[in-house]
């Protein structure tokens, strides 16, 4: 329940404030081709859907294009600020084997998707 409240508060504040930071460079030529079904969905399946599914601990599902598209800018902000995926252990103490992390390529994919209009692509 605590984790749910933290995630809900975090996403609500990100959405309300519209905080955006652009520290990740999107590879040239890749931006126009990024779509939800081809590029974003695999990242969400691997890193997000364990919590972001109907009935999950997260405040909203990120399973389909229809329920992910409204959150594109919030997703961008949360991954750029390294607030998602959440991890509450102190990384200064030790490296944790199963710590949830997004790679730089995964982050740039999510950012580029949001920046280029969050296209659905071919299902």
C-alpha cells in the first residue's frame, strides 16, 4: 500500500507540474520511426507492467496504447528524472542484482516516443 501511495503521489505531482528535463539525447534518424507497438511496448513489458497492469499496485495500467498514450509526457518525465521504475534501496551502499533499471537506450526510446507525438504504429 505504501508503494502504491508513493507511485500515485509521484505521478500526480509530475503530471500537475509538467516537469520536463531533456538530458537524454535521441539518436538522429530514430525519432520519426519510434512507435508504441514496435518500440515502447517491449520496454513497458520488460520493466513496467509487473506493477502497471489492471489491478496492479501502480495507479494506472500501461498495457495497451489506449491506456498508455495519455501518460506519454508523464512517462518521459519519470524516466528522465529516474523516478521510474521505483527503487527505494540506497544505491550508495551496494549494487543490487535485481534492482529495476532502464538502460540509456530504453530511456531514449520512451523520451523520443513522447517527443514525437506518441504514435501507435502497426499492431
